[in-house]
C-alpha cells in the first residue's frame, strides 16, 4: 500500500512447533490508527509484538514471512532489535512506570539510547513528551515524585510519554485501556486522536466500541481449528473501520461484530 509504514507479507508465528498465527497479510498506514480486534487467542497481540520484535524475547518463538518497516526488513539479521524498539515504541496493557521519578521515567529511554544534549535539552524533551501525552499540566510541579504515585490513567499517559520520548515513528498499544476506568479510557482515546498527527498507532483492543470510535482501519482476527483440534489465529479481513462495522465482507466478521460469537 502506497501510504504504508509497516507491511506484513504472509507472516506466520510459531511458538516451538505450535503454529500460533498463520499467513497474515496487512499494511499499517502512516499517521492513522489501526485496531486489531477478535476473540482471545486469535493472534492479535502476537502479530503486534512482531512489529517491534518483542517475540524475540520468548523462547522458541519464530517468525516466518516478511515484515518491512519503510524500506527495511525488520527480521534482517543485520537489523538491531533495540534500534527497532526505539523507532517502534510499545505501551502495554497495564501501566508499568519505572520505580523512578516522573522526570526519570521520561529521561531514561533517551539516555540509554545515547542522548547527547545538555540538561536544558533533556528538560525540554521531558516537557515536550509529557505535553504530547496530555499530562504535563498534572505533573509539572511534581516531576521529582515517583511515577508510581500517579493514578492508573495518569500512569498510562506517563507510559505513553515515555514511549514518545525516544521519538519513535510508530506506537504499538496492547489493550492500553483494559485496566482503566471509563473516564481514563476516554482521555486515552482522545489522546490517540492527537497522537496520530505525529505518529502511527496500532492498538489491540477487545472493546469494539473503542475500535469504532478511535480507529481509521480495523483488522479482524479469528481462530481456525485443524483436524487435530489445534487452534490457529488468522487474519479474516482488514478494511476501513466504517466498512468493518457496517458492511464487512466476511460472515465471521459480521457475527463477531454483532455479538453472535466471541
């Protein structure tokens, strides 16, 4: 796809000898939000973690097929996974601030990635990242306090600011609101709309209303059961969110959207 920043071409993921997800083909468009929906165990998070090579950290995991990031093959042996994760950031399901000050939560990533600026430059980067995550006004007077002292919704925005601080091009979010209350969830959804002006976002969500509210594109994953009874995840279809929720092409998508299964 012309405007794609990430392309997955016939991607399958194995855990040991077990095929977890099979034959995924999709494109992630620049400066858009793409949502992955589907029942548990269908491969949504597995594919998401392929995009910044987090599956490398799982013993026995291997990826077949090709994933390109811009013009780069993400699984080229010469590609440094740490460099990949700097350019493709990650926000996890549960807020996970470091047991450090709010300031140090933001400064840590740039420092380990070789930040060369002055103290003033770092101060500016910390402020800019916190502003981008819409939390600066809430924490600007307590930057030396622990990030763990913040509320759940604030912690998640701090984690988003931490991801922004390394200046990635893509931010992956694995169910970023599942541990949050409705008000915090709404603030994160509003933040996503602001972030896509400067970043590309991919989110995994079990909340179909969230996908319909926030995403430009939606990919529906499901599972298939083979003759031996093993379940394998697969991508059923990907399309504009409005199309997925109003006139999906596949019966399985329609049944999931309407609540008849899953």
